[in-house]
C-alpha cells in the first residue's frame, strides 16, 4: 500500500539527476481509504458495518543530493497513521515507517533529454509493530531495493512531453519475505507555461510463503497484488519550487483493499 503511494508520487519528478551539490526536497501528504477489499480470487467484499473502512494517512520527506552530475544520494523518511473500522469498532496505529537510503547512478550525460538510471537502496524499519490487533506500520523487516529507470522528454508541437518508466524489486529479509516486483509508467505534458498534467499506471506483485489474508490489517498482508491509476497536476511557483496534487484509484487486485485517495506534495530544488 505505502510502497505504491511512494512510487506514484515520485514519478512526476524522479528519473532526472539532481545536479552536483544541489539538493532536492519533496514533502508529501497522502490519504488513502478503502471501503472493501479483493480476496485471492479477485472477488470484492465490503467492510462490515455502515462505516466499515480502512484508511491511511502518509506524511513523507523524500530527498536527493547530487554527489556528482551522475551520482545522487536519495532518501525517504515516512510517518503513517493506519485506521481500521469494522462494525463500529475503530483501531488505529501511527508512527514512523520504513525509511530508505540509497544511491542513484545515471548512465547518460547530465545535459541529455533522456536518462537511464539504476538505484540501489536499503530499507530500514523505524517502528515496532503492536502485539495486539492494531494495523501494522509495515513488515518490520530490513530490506533492499533495486530499481531501473528511463526518463526523458521530447519536443512535440512546441511542447516538451515527458515520460518516466520504472521497474524494480524489493526484498525483505525475514523468513516470510516478502519479495515485491513493481513497475510504473508516467506520461505528462505542459498545458500552459507553469502548468503540467500527467497520468501514471503502476502495479505491484508481492509474494510470500505467508499467504494468510487479514482484511482488517491490510499492512500485515505479505502476499498480494494490485494495479493503480493516477492523474496528477502541477504548478511551477518558481523555477525551483513546484506544487503538485494527484488523485488515484485501485483498478484491480487480490488480497488487498480496493481504495482511492489523493496526494499533495511540493518539489523544492536548492
């Protein structure tokens, strides 16, 4: 769940090098709500009760620092609040999530309009999951991520269309994993001098030998998959500061909630 939020919000600015001795900061807020869930056979079931739902609020700070023109240090620190409501009974949990830190290397020239990159990151759990029946903040396992990216722009009809394609895998080191494979494709276009719009289709396949499904604790599930569609719009306040917002919805999945939500974030380059 949180992985897909992170990936889809980053698509509109990731894929390009930050620049030597420059700093990129992206504070983010995202809200997700699911009124029901898909089981293993893709059948949909609403949550019990008139107000049955699962919600997640995500606060994150993503950053990148240009060590050289081809090498960036990247990191992300998330804070989340998860709430489950069933038959009028609400349980919640909040705290820091899985922090990430890694390096991105770009194989193309800094001035190029097309960039191919590889990113390796470490995943560090910043929490301890409760022993009582409350939503988890993550898998509480250290892990690694390897990601390939292809991003670029092409001038068509006087406008620079841009695209960003990412694919990668995550592995959590616990005996139950999971191993996650993900991919996202974003396409966008400026509609005015300071306005941009984009659309993203992305998905995740998470595999684990622990395939039990708890609809009341979606972040505890390790074996699931889903496909999500996102539409985003951005406004350039200055050349170095931009404000973005998006809306997203789950298209299909199994062992996961069927939900929708929105994200707002600011892109700041120093």
